[in-house]
């Protein structure tokens, strides 16, 4: 109560929200970006980006946030890819070597770019070379990415946020 009174004295309207409110709000918000990653890059990069963007009120489709027990994986992923404004590709050696979900997600977003004639892909380079990316998809070299190792978490997330919110 003292915090609310101090806020009022300073001209602020202080509100307190329960964890249940926050979870319900997150479920209602349409993701602005889909995070496509290999699960082996979850701890090093993917989760950090997801948490950082969510923290600054930029809702993302990220498997740990978006999938519930019993969900149909294909339907949920396709819905996320269709509804998102942008798709963050975490390009790593793991991503490139993965011929499962990451390949399907990349194919889907690449096709959507062609159909909608929009730039949707936001590459984040993580311990990967131009040669590896070129071998995977030459067209990705024509899209400016953010280098995780060079820029660091905060700057990569700042750049992603700026583009997603445009």
C-alpha cells in the first residue's frame, strides 16, 4: 500500500497484476515474431531472445511459451508462422544441420515471403560462417543479420525489437 501511495504522490497510477493476469494476457496477445531455432541453441540464444523481447512487451511465438501439453505441433507452429509479423531465424551450425522442424519452418517463412512479397526473415548469426549459410540458402546472405557473438545479447535484442515494432 505504501508503494501505491508513493506512486500517487509522484503522479503515477501504480497497478499490481497477478501471475494469472500476466499469463492470460500473454495468451491473448498475437505474437509479433516467431523464433525459429534448433533446440540445442535454446540455452545459449533462443530463450534469451524470447525472454528479452517478452520483457519489453514484444510478444513472440517461442515453443516454451506457446506450446501446451496436447497441442498439435504442426498446427501450432504453422499458425505461429502465419500470424507473426517477422520470423527470427537463429542461424547456427545446429540449425543448418537440422533437417526436421527448423527446415520446415524456414521453408514455410521463405514461401510466405514470396507469396506476400514482404521481408519477414530476421537472421541472428550464432557461431556460423558465411560459407555455411551460403551452402544452406544463398539468399540468406542477402539479408542483413545480427551477429550474436559480435554484438551480444542486449544489442541483438535491441535491433530485433526496433525492426519488429516498425
